[in-house]
C-alpha cells in the first residue's frame, strides 16, 4: 500500500495579522482581569490574577517581537 502523504505548504502570509489579533485578545483579557480585581476580596485570587496578567504582558511582548521578525 502506497501512501501519498505530503506536508501542508508553509503559508506565513497572514502571520502578522494573526499575531496582531492575538495581541488585541490578550490585552482585552488583561483589562477584564484588572476590572475583576475590584470585585474580589480574596488575597490569593488577587495574586493569581496579577501573576496571570504579568504572564500575559510577557506574551504580548513576545508577540510584538515575532511580528517584527515576520515583517
């Protein structure tokens, strides 16, 4: 039995647009999480939200660096 497996072509033509959308979504999530801080009285939950937002900010910087690589 012969297999005709061919890899998908490497189409990166829209990577910059996808990365920009990911940045916008991540920034929206940061903003929503910061708004939710006003409604929590748990210090543990507050720390978790702040830590997650810090990771999100790092991701945004990585996305921006990747956009520069793509363009």
